């Protein structure tokens, strides 16, 4: 079995020689160069906890905070006896390994340091660990790869020691990469001959990301590669969870066809269940961004009614409607949110950042380019399906009391959004005798734009009078159809009237089961009318 040595270079190291004093460090995947990168101020590492995920994520490594090594000592009390935390970065490549015949390497952007902090020059230059994975297959029969990673801890002999980090719940990584990569749980030799192939460890896929993204993974998401068919007892379904209890290290690995692939690792942190992945491409360290596939991203579009990046705290509700408002009406448009607590529910919203003063959503909007988070639905003692809702008031009087006003000139409301379950859009009106008119935005993991004109709003089914006559022949069918037409026209009339007495627009995320659902509400528009009076339904032509 080829063993990983994780040698530590204590003397000068040069790219040309790949040597360290009298220590033989080949740079192969089995014997990676360990480029020590400890922070001269240990307090700045151990005290780092300022990730922009807020209190839900603990920083392990943030180069912008001056971190040279990963703070694997976050749970130092859990380290085995006579074991010291490590966290120094190493790199490996399918290079001079005569058993594999690969010729890969990593091209660094600057000269490496000549002391134990060899990678500090790279970290300072890139505000992360960046380089080019120069993959060369050589005589290999598999795709070549290169990786950078860190060891959790070492024993008194300097050998990697397994550490139980299951309480982290998982990890988050921020990065860019020209091609898809993977995050690998390195089990080293701690499991003896159970994993004798050296690279069949549990891993998760990291998508290609030309702009910085953050991905968070629970331990349960780490799986063995598909080609691995034989597993030790109990490992097939719980690979990630079991690995977290005896983890040697973590590796960011690029394995692909021969070529050169740029990468930059920007952040490592622990994962707390429910941390949403939200956009923030200019962010540093642990700022939440989603993967480049476009899932769960708000792009910051402009909207006539609301452009989050320009006016985060309020929707311009008076647009195209002010001329029909009461004289004492003042534009409102501020966002509010609520849950089912008043009816016995226990639902909540997990926000990506801390709310502002008086529960203001402005910090969330600035972070997400909209309102985003995780709806955590819990039924409790409620007699209805659990829900959370977001909304904005239309207008208020001089005393701050909400006022019903006419927004029918909007013709429709249009949303940029994503949501793991459908969103119910409700018009909150002053007269609720017929219930609240509502329409549905279908679920979508990727951002979409949808317009709902007033004709697509419905009344609750329990408020629509059913046809009570008997159906014996075709004449009765005709009566039923006439009744249905009458009811449809009556509903349309009531919805149109509702748009003329709207207090607020509310978006409700509701489901029958207890679960967490990601959502994001971005720019908001209304529907325009062309020169012939026809509604323009493709709002993208207006953006």
C-alpha cells in the first residue's frame, strides 16, 4: 500500500528542486509537499469567528483575516491525548510517482517562501490559495489530478492523527475553479487496509465556478466514488458521517483531462444545518454565494417597483398608481415578515446574515440582492399547514396606519425569484369576506421571472359557491356550465376590485410537512401596456 507521508519542510524549499534540507519530499500524491503556513499571531487564528454567514458558521480559515493555516483546533478539547492541531496547507500532484507515471504539478503565481511559511506568499498575493493545476497524464491509465489540502492534527512523532470533527456538521468552502473539482475527506492510513487504493475516499462534487462561490455540505453528503464497489461494514451508506469521526484531513482536488486549470481557495468554515447559499460575488472569506450552475442565485436585476441593489429597504409602491390614491395616502413599501406563531405554529426563517435594527431586512437584501433565506416550517399545534410569509405594505396614512389603495394600474405583479416549493402570492385587502385573492409562483431552484396579472388570481375554494343542482341530462350540464361561467366572472370582478383596495402584497411559503426550504425574492416589476392597450407579458424586454 502506498502511504501518505505528509512530510513537513523545515528548511528552504524551491519549486525547481522540490526538496527540503535532508528530507526527501517528492511531491507525489502519495507523499505530498507540506508547505507549512502557520500564522505568526495564533490569537488571530483561534479567535477568528467573523464569517459573513454570521453566527451560523465558524471560521476555520479566512485569508483576509490573516490566516495562514486552518484552525483545526477549533475543538481542541476534543483532540486525542498527546496530539497537536496542525492545519498547515500541503499540495500534491500525480507527479514523480513511478507507480502511476503521472507528470502533474501546481504552478504557483509567486515564488514560495524560503521558510516554514512557504505558502504565505501565495496567500498574501491571492487572498487565498491560488494556482494552476497543470495536469499531465504521462503513463497513467486514469485521469491525472492535483490537490491542495490540510491535515487536522499530528501525534508526538509528527504523523497525521485522526480527529473527531462530527460536531462541525459539515464544512463550507469558498473557491473559484476553471473546471469542476471535488472536496475529499482524507482518511490517510488511519483505517489501515480498509482503503488501500489511496484515492477512493468519500467526496462531494464542486461545480465549475468562474466567479467566487461558497458551497456547504453536511457530512452525510460525502459519498464514495461510483466506481468503488466494495466497502467495509457499515461504510456504504454512512461514509461521510463515519469519516468525520476519524478525519485525517481535507483536500480540494482537480482531476480532469490533461490541461491547465486555474483555481483559488478563499475560505473554509464549519457548516451548521440550514445555512443558505446566497449570492455575494464580491464577498470575502465566508461570504455566501451559490454555485455557478445558477441554483439559488439572485442576480440583482432592475425592477420598476423594486431594485434591491439600489433601494434595499422599500418597494416603490406608488409607481403608476399614485394618481388614484386617496389624498392622505403616503407611500409605504417597506418589507415585513411573519410566521404562523399566532396560530400555534413554530415556523421560522433562517436568515443568511443578522437582521438590522427592529428586525430590518436591509442587511439581508444587501447580502442577497433581494430577500433570501431558509423557511423552516414546523407545524406545532397549528390547525393549518405551517408557513412563513414576506410582504410589503402599499400605503399608510399620516399616523402610520395601513391604507387600502388602488394598484390596479399595475396590471400585474412580476417577480424575480427562486424557491424550493411553490410560493403563494396574496393580495391583502380591506374586505376579507371572500378570502384573500391569491396566485401561485411555481417552484424553481434557479432564478426565474414570472408575471401574474389580476386575471390569474383566484379566491379560496371554500369561498366559491358550488353548483347545487342535480345533473340528469345535458340541459343540467349546460346549467352547470353557465353557473361556472357566472362564478368565474364574479371571481374576476372581485379580484379586480381587490386590486383597487389592496393593503399589502404578501408572499407565503407554506407546506404540509415539517421541513426547510430555500427561497429568494429579487426585483419586482409591473406589467406594461403597449400602444394598442395590450399587456406586454415578456417583461425581460423591459429589463
